[in-house]
């Protein structure tokens, strides 16, 4: 396989657009790549810079700075809460003429909702919506990419002379904050029915297969017959197979346990003797030690599995003894059902508790979630054991028919389309990427255009005509900012300890390239055969609930038992993407059948094995499972100015998302982020940091609402040495959802009614108008104040900085009327 070598970024800003219309020539502003060719990150970044140079020219800011000086906006994860807050941040940037000077838009999870919406409307693909104009201005006001940055009214209308209707995406999104239940027949019951549909299909397939395992153990005389099954004449299944009585100890499974334990002891003794007589090379002894360690680990795992299986008949007999009716399995069935339901309920409650609080993992929490998961697993095993006995006691065709049906469904059901992830994707798409008809009527409608809009078609300026020889005229559509959609590739079984410990790697979906360090990078037109759409990328980046993952690689869903159960009942929002380069050819062939409940559902899904960069499928999930602020890829690109919006649920202000981003930037990019100016560091955005001597509000008012001095902090970025040998620097402006003095009165009133505001639970994805507007307006106000103060460097708090930090290189321009 060929690989594109790392290329120098020198002269990346110089670019001559090729001739021909981009609509007919897909290589415009692209480097043609052979089908599925792997490339390195240096080539990806250099290609992005060439594209950004063209976007700047269209926006009228091409001559301001070289493409090595990149500016960016990052919008964090946090569901609809982050999307609401992020809309306000984008509105403030547009209001102060900053948005047209932004090169990159990096989004994660909920931030991707509003970021994808911005990309969607700027492209003009939603129908008659004006392309290249800021879509979230008040009453249809928009900022055009013509270099003037003037606010103009944009409208949609019919024939000449007919009244025109203003497009109001802000109003549409605000009124559909409860995007999961938009109405028009898609209410709570429809949502619940869709979830139950997925749960029942996945659970039924896996339950039948589990019952088949128990039936095989019974048939081969390895487990005794359930007592109620024996009453129905199951003693014909195998010679000597019969029901176990209370207090009786069957020797079938114990014989295997004794053999395994005997093997354990024998290997230990032999290894001990060999250690005495070992006189060979050191490497030979080392290899032997490693082999013995692996063998004993597998042995102990087998012992645990057999103990679980052997205990099921004992539990069944003990429960059956609770009734006076001979051989009745009703108590056992009831107990199995109760254990399953109780374990599921406990696991869900614990999961929601931890997501709501974003609390750090503690020993009691880990124990509770593990006990709940194991209880559920054991309940399923008890029910499967009884079902196996019942099936064997029926007609000889019952069990083969059930198993055949389960395998057939498991193979032919594409989980990417049938699962709840598709429901989640469709509801997001209809709210944030609507057709123009939905905007005009201000009501829910199917988003037929976005459903097929390929990711590779966005952020790529289209040439519409030519003003003369060598002077191409590009339309305003797709003129930036260039959108980076941050996801996570689940790699809990990776060969590299870094990815295994983190639980994954940053996986980027963007119009030019998709990929990661662990999997390489691929032209988006060739990744999944150009099948990745903007709506699917948006939903993958927001796939918060998924097995084997967790925020920053931590959390209850990293627990193997919890992940097993989530996969068992199909509770996953992630996306199985066919790996362009699996290690074995046969895995690539199997992957062409599409992801299903059997492959990769059993090995990778249920057991979390082969979740690595060489498997047939890559499990792509929420970008917050790797880094929740969207800073990682921007720091890799050495951006000079990053404005980061953080609206994650962080009521305790641990700022775990920021600390995770700083740590991973240091380890992976040799990049340091330091808040070393005490006049604008993190202490002033903490609740309660407002200084009463300013006299803006009374002391009692500030105390009642726990006000912070300001809603942002400024950090100094130090990159590693570049080609010239000198360390490059940049600026990070970190905006945090917090309450400060001088906000509109309705925000304080909402805080009075909702004490958790502005850090309400991420589990709440059903925003009403007031809730959405409160977060949007907070984002606008905090960002506006930041821009006013940073442009003039006028801080209320004066202190001697510990290090010199130059002000951000903002391009000043006339302020506009308020947006929102």
C-alpha cells in the first residue's frame, strides 16, 4: 500500500486554483489520491491550509496573515445545553466581526449540533437559503462573506411581487430544543417505541444464542436439567442427564474445574522446578516466564466462567425449593426476571447519576455499578438456563428453529440503520440541518436534503463562473470556517498501551480527510466509499452513550460488565465504520456485509475484544470520550488563536475537560498551555470570585447568585520548536458557562428557578424555549464582554502578571447591532 510522505508546509498559503468547475471536477482544491490511499497528518494539514487560503480570499480577509497563522473556535460537548450556549458564542463573534476571520471550527458532541448547523446553512444546501451568510442573526440579519462584514437582511420568497418570508433558523432551533420528540406523530411514545424496538431485537437475538449455549451444555451432559424441564420428559436428551436436587452436587462441571485447577497447580510446580534447573540463555527464561503468565491468566479466566455456569443450576434448585409444588420453576423464573430488571434499573440509575454530576469515579460508585451489572448478567443466565431446558423438552425442531432465526436476524440486520443511533441521528438532522420548507413553516418536516448531503461536499468553495482568463469567481458557499468534527475511535483492545489506557484515539471527520494517528488518514471521498454525511458525522460526534467508552476514557461504561449489557440490549449510539485497512483480508471481506449483531456484534461489541486499529470495523463514538473541548486537533495544527467555548456540565468547577485537554496536548503534541497572567487566569471565572469593591452589584446579590468576576480566562500556548528552531506561541481564550455581574435580568430569574443553571444535567435533552434561550443568551453575553475587554485589554482586576502575554491578534472592525 502506498503512503504519502510528510510534505513541507512552506509556501502552503500560495495556491493557484485549477481550471474547471468544482461541481464537475472534484479534484478542485484537492490533491488527487489513489483509492483508499493512506496519508500522514502533515499532508492533511498542508492540504487544509491551501483550502483555508482560498476560503479567506472569498471572505475578503486573504491578505491579513499567512496561513501558518491560524485562528479557530472550539465548541465543547454537552448535548443541547452546549449547542444553545455555543449558538450565543457564534452570534457574539459575528456581532463583533470576528467570525469571518476564523479559519477552523472544531466541535465535539453537543457543540457539533450547532457547529454542523452553521456549516449547513453557510453551504446553502438546505434549499433556497442564502449561502455564505451568517444564519443565526436576529430577524434574518446576516453577515456576508464579501469582505464588507455588513449586516444585511436575507429572505426567501416565491415569485416576483409576492411577499418574502424571512428565514429564521434561530427561532426554529429554539422551538425544537426537545429535538428527540419534535411532534407530528414523533412524540414520547414514538421515541420509546423506537428504543424498545432496538432493545427487543438485540436482546432477543443474544438471549436465544445464550440459551443455545446452555442447551449445548445440557445436551453434552455438562449441566443438569432444570427441574421443571425434567417433569416434561427431558431425561431422553442424554444418558444420565437428570435434574439436580437441593443439596446435591453434580460432578460434570466440577470435574472441569478440578482439571483446570489441577492444571494451574501442575504448571506452577513445573515452572518452579524449571526455575531451579534453568541454565540456558536469559531470553529463553524470559520467554518462558511470559508464556507461563499468559497460560495461567487464561486458566483463571476459564475457571471464572465455569464457576458462573456451574452456579446457575444451584441457584435454580434453591429458588425452586421455595415452593411446595414439586419441580415448579416459577420462583426461579421470577427471580431471574427480577434480577435482570433490578440490575438494569440500578445500572441505568447509577449511569444517569454520574452523567448528571460528572463526578469523578470513586470506589463505592464502581462497586455499585459492577454489582448492578453482574446481577443483571446472572439474571439473564438463569432465564437462559430455564429457557434451554424448556426448548429441549419440546419438539426436536424448536431449538434449531430458534437458533437459526436468531443467527439469520443477527447477520442481516445492519445495526447502524436499525439501532437507536439512527433515531438519534435523524432527530438531530431534522432540527439542526432542516430543509428550507421546515424553516418557512416553522414546524418539523423530514430533512430530505441533509439525509444525503455528503460530508465531502462541505467547506469546499465552488467555482460558479469566470470573470476573465485566470480570474475564477468562487461563490460564497462553503467559504469557511473549515469544520473539524471530533470523534473517538474505541481502542480498548489496542496493541498500544496509550490507546488501551485512554480507551481510544482522537478520530477526525472533516470534508477533506477522515482518520486518526492510530488508523491513518483517508480522503473523505474514499472513506466508506464517500458514504459519510454531515448528519451522520454530527451524530457520531455526539454518541455519548456507548459500550466500552466514557468521558475522557473514564466512567461506568468502561466497566466490562456494563458494556456487555449495553451491547446485549442494543443501547449504543456509536457507529461501526468499515476499516479501510484491517490486518487480515478475511476481515475486510466480512466487513462488506455491513455491521450486524454477529459480526462485529459478539466479539467486539459484547466482549470488547478486537477493538483496535486493525479490526474489520472501527467503533466510532462521541469525541468527548477522548477530549471534550475540541482543542486537541487545533493544537496539533498549531493555531495561533483559539476561542474555546466550554458548556459541559461542571457544577463543581473541576474543569476536568480543560485539564484533560492540557494533559493530552502536553503528552502528544509537546505543547504547553499556561494561565500565567494573574489578571485573567482561571481564578476569576470561579463562582464567588466577584470582587465587591467594583460596586457593580451589591454584596448580597453577588453572594445570592455566586457570581464570578468574568466568564473567560486567557492562556498562553507554547508549541514545540518549528522548522526555524524557535518555539512558536499562541493564545487560548477559554469561555466557561458561569454567572457574572451585568447579565440580563431573565438569566438571574432563571437561575433562581433552576438552581443547577448553567450546569443542568446532560441527561436533560428536552429543552423548552426558556431553557434554550437562557443558555444562548448567556453564551452571547459572556463572549461579547470577552471581546470588548480583550480588544482593549481593559480588565477590572489588575495584578502583576507572572509572564508577558501579547494580546490576541484581533482584526478590529466596526461593531454591529446586537445579535440574538
